[in-house]
C-alpha cells in the first residue's frame, strides 16, 4: 500500500502478513480523496477512522496535514502496526484498541471527518447502527462529513443525513452530512 498524496506522497507502507484486514484499494482511495478534496482543506482536520485496519486511510489524511487523527480497531496487531507507523512518520495519530460500538458509546468528541470501513459481511442492521450511533451522539461537526465504505449489497441511501454515494469496483462510499435533509436529494442519491 502507498500514500497517494501530501507530504509523504509515493511512500510505500508494508503491513505485516496475517492482519485481519481488507485494505481500501489505491484506486478507491484516490477516488475517495478526490471527492473529499472538493469539500475540505485537509490541513488541521480532526479525523476519526473506524475499523482502521492497517491505518491506510489515516496515513493518507495525516500526509495531507490532517491532525489530530484517531484510529480505532478491535485487533491488537492492527493497532500496534498503526502506532509503529505513526511514530515512524511522526503522524499525529492516536491508535485505540476497542470494540467500535463501545468506543462510539463512550466517545464525546466531535470530528470534521469520520470514515468507517466495517467488514463487508456485517448485516444491513449493523451498518445502519454505525450510522445511527454517530448521528445520535452528534459526533460530526456541523459542516463535517461521514463516509461509510461498504459493498453493493448494503444500502444506506435511505438513512438520515445521507448526501450521496460513489461506487468504485466492488466498493461503495456512502457520504453523510449533518446539514443535509432528505428534500435536497435528487432521487437516486448519486452525486452528479
């Protein structure tokens, strides 16, 4: 995996084998950040990366100047690797080992961007629970954005504050914004 932009553009990061992850592909990651580029100046953004795995998305935000970043994953190996990589690159990333739902329950901080990449085999209700918990806890800043990565079999465009979605290969990114209401949508939820 490589960092595609920012201070550490082109740097390769090699996670240890055997981590229980499905990293976001470089193509999808590049497309995601092209979308975010139209909405944000990354410098100083406060970011929460849920189900962070190898930290792929966190490093991309950090390389572009976002700080502080909180990366949460339930796997000890993933969290250890993120801590090591953050120290190596001097990224302001706090890696937290926690069950995501317990973390969201206790968390009182707010963020500019929340990115979640749950296992694709979670059922529909579990994906919806993630969205609802973040909305109900007001974890997003007013002009912030939440992005959920999921497969085409999961549908989130009926959820409150859904803004638009983008699909890349087998991955879909659903975007949510606190200031979006259902009336603004154009019907199919695909961004023009």
